[in-house]
C-alpha cells in the first residue's frame, strides 16, 4: 500500500489513478466551497470544465433549482450566481439547490480523476473525516493518490500543506516514510514546519496572498476552520455528492 501526492494534475494519466482511492484538494478555495455547500444541504455540485460548459450543463437542468458558481483568477464569473467563496455557501443560499461549478484549478483536478476506484473531496474543513477514509483504504490494501489542484498547473504550498496534513492524519501520527513518494515526504515536511498552524500555511502561500490582495481575506479563515464540516463528499460522473447516509 502507498500514498502518493501529486502537486498538480498536469501530466497525470489514467494509469496513475486507475483502481486507486484519489483524494482531490483545492483548499483555496474550490474543495472548501464544495464541502461547505454540501454540509449546508446543497443537493450536488456538478463540475464543469469552463464557463461555456457550465452554461451548457445548466441549460439541461431546471434553472429554478440550480445555481451557477465559479471564478476565474479568483473573481466571480460575470453572470454567475455565486463565486467560489465558502462564505457564500450558506444554508439559506444553497440549501436544496444543485450547483454547477467551474474554477481555475479545482474543477480541473476533479476532471482528471477518470478511472479511479473512488474520488474523495478534501479540504481543511473535513480534514479528520477524510484522514479516516484514507486510513480505511490503506487498511484494505488500496493505494491512495492525493491530488493537489495546485496553482495554474504549478506547485501550490496551500494544497501541499493540506496534503501533508492528510498523510499525517491517515497514518495515526506514525512517522514512517514507507510507501510515501517524494512529494508526500515533502508535504509531510511542510507539516513539520508549520505544525497545526493551517492559518499560517495558507496565509503565506501565493494563493493566500493573492486572495488577501483581492479582498477575500476572510475566506482564508473559513478554509482554516479545521473539521467544521465533518463530511466526506465523493465525486463520480461529474457530480460531487454525499453518500446516502449523510444526505
């Protein structure tokens, strides 16, 4: 059994995820927003490749029960109902609705998981719950890939740190590096540097600094609220949903 971390979907091929449990992370902000929306009783998040794809998908659904959500370069897409802030994903706004969402990095990562045995959606807000699911997968002998959305096909410290937290959580505090690829070891080393200070790791990342510059600083606090949404959404056939027992 092994845990591999991929810092970006770039170059990922179906063989890299085939038969494995894949955990997708875009802590700033797509997976945080998705988990928050589902925790607040959104019915589903439908993943779109871009704004045109989102509009096309929306046209095939009942617009009265649907919200278009997404951003490009952190800013809400013109004409969409919501951006990509977890603070927008309130029960009053999203409860009972389905969201069609496209983002700069996170939705691209989800779309890259074709062929996986299962795909889990992870963020700081559901860290411990996902860590347990990773441990369960490893216990059955299944390999795990933690796929970071990254930043425009490059490394993102925010996602790498969260990946390290997931590795540590799934290992129950053990320090063995057996079964970890180099990226997983680097991610764990980031956790050793910042410890439990997820707020500091996010704030110092390029993504975090950009969000603060654009006036989304409060989103960092929401993303750093560890275990505030203790659910584990799954992704299949373009839909992020909750298992029946949590729905």
